[in-house]
């Protein structure tokens, strides 16, 4: 048995082709993300990876739409969206595959 702590991971990412990682793989990336109300991420897209965001708690805004607990938002390669936490929220994010440097901020 091994035990790890989420707070020792970078921004909640704990599986993927990066360090630190509990399972270093190019197949996928997995994170548990905690946000405070008002947290915001600039609009970005991935050229290769598909990103799955599961809202476990709270409300978020993506694609200029509001999503709440239980929603699963699938972001295909080339689709760009900003992210805003409308409440304190918790999300699980999965990206397939795990590709280094596959995040492109819109406007940069």
C-alpha cells in the first residue's frame, strides 16, 4: 500500500505525464480541482487532448453557460473556453491523452 496527499500534487493533477505524478503515463491526466467563488482561468484550448470536466460541487461557467453538480463538460481538441467558479466548487478533470505543452491560451 502507498499513500499520497492531493496537496502535494501541482494544482490537483495526480496522474499523467508530468512530475510529480502517482502514475506517470501518456495515456491520460487526472486531477481533483478545488476552486473558490470567483476563481477564473483564461480561455484556452488543446490541440490534441480531449478534456472531461465533472462538476462534483458548486456551479461553474464554461462556454458562456452555467453548469452545476453532476454536469460533465466535454471539451474537444480545438474548442476554447474560459472557466469561472460561480460558487466554491470541486471538479474532477480528465484529459486524454497526456500531452506536454498542449495548452494554448487564447490571445497569447
